[in-house]
């Protein structure tokens, strides 16, 4: 099938299957799926600037479906999501402007692809290490073999330790997030995390849930299930803005996005439903190989110069 806006020829079956897989991953992990969607589009010859804008457009519809399901399951902190939207939108525009500068002065495909690989591998490595450490901490320890833990109780994870230390940062205004179990946290910490996620979204495409969801868990101390649902809710708004600003810059092939959404809408509901059967640590551990798959697709395309068809 020919997609005239981006000047590419792609099988619609491929796009539907990719959308379905990404929909399941998005609903289950609370991320837009750009760690797979972006590399999957790049691997079939879509120029990187169109990868970024089109991925954002596809994510909007899928995230609406998944966020609605998570809302029904009680996994959405609307207050936190609305606050993060403010920082995310500012970051998205920053990232989109960086892409515009690269289009004029550099090889945008190469720069964004390398940045994508570095980010994906780093996130996968960190989440894998943390999840494994958390699982080890929950195992019964032999008598007399307990290790020093700097005050962390045996049933607490490394997440709780890091988040508690960051919560000592008291820069007014301070707010409470009862739906996330957070009594007091600086508004500026939330906005900073959201802004950074927004920059990645505007620069690398997608909702950047692969940055924001782990940040909510590890830095804010939000329970994994709530972080998953809240990120999807936030992505609906921020990705809509990202789609709009990239469309104005000529970076969106809306037909590709619509074809992918036919599969993603079904997958998103399946993924969201599955979260209620897994513990937070297991969800994070299952997430680990997915960014590596995306990184592998990009590396393959860069090294061989070939695209999947």
C-alpha cells in the first residue's frame, strides 16, 4: 500500500499487526509504545521525522482506549496526570523544535536513531537491574546473613528508598496525591519530570512513556499500576498536542497512523485487562526486553542500510 504523504510503500497487514502488539504493550506497561512503533516504522523505510510525528498520531487513539480501561480499574490519578500535562507539553514543543533544527543542519535519521538506541538500552538495563534487586530483597534471608540496608525494611524495594529521599526536597508549593499514596511532594519535581519526558516525546516520538512511567515509579514513588494508568491518561493530552505541532511542521502521515490504530485499539484493551493479574515488579521486569527489541531494529537498519518489507 502506498502512503503518499511520507512517500513509502508498506503492507497494511504489517501496520495492523505492529499496532496490535504495541496496543497490548501500551495497555499493559502504560507506555505509548514508541520504543517499538518508532523502530518498526523506521525499519520499513519511513523517514525519521515522519516516524516521530506519525507515531504520536497513532498513540493518541490507542491511549484513549487503554486509559478508559485503566480508569475503570481504578489505576488513574487524574490530578497527577493533569499536572504532568503542563510540563509535558512544554517539553514536547522543545523536542519538536530540536527536530526542525536537525532537518535543516544535520542527518536527522542518524542523530535520532543513535539517540533512540542509547535511551532504550539504558532504560532496559536500569529497569532490569532494579526489578531483579527488588525480587531478591523479597526472598527470605537466612538467619545471620542479613545484609546492611541503610534503614530499608526487608519488604521495601529500592524504589521506596529512592522516592523517600527525593521527597525530602521541599520547594513550595507542596501538594498531596492521595490516589497515588503520596502525602507531600513538590510541584516542581512533578513538572520537571514531565518536562524531561516531553522533550523525549517531541524529539524521539511517541508519548515517551518509557521515560515518564519509570520516572513516576522510581522518582515520585507512584505504585506501578497507578503509574501505568496515569501515564496513559496523560499521553492522551500530550500526544494530541505533539501530533498537532508535528503536523504543522509536515511530519505526520495520518493514514499510516489510522491503519495502525485498527490493531492497537483491540490490543490496548487486552493489555490493560492483563495488569490486574500481575504484581508491579513483574510488570516492570516483563518490560525489560521490549526496548531492546526496538533498539535492535534500529541498529539493524543503520548497519545494513536495508529495510524490512
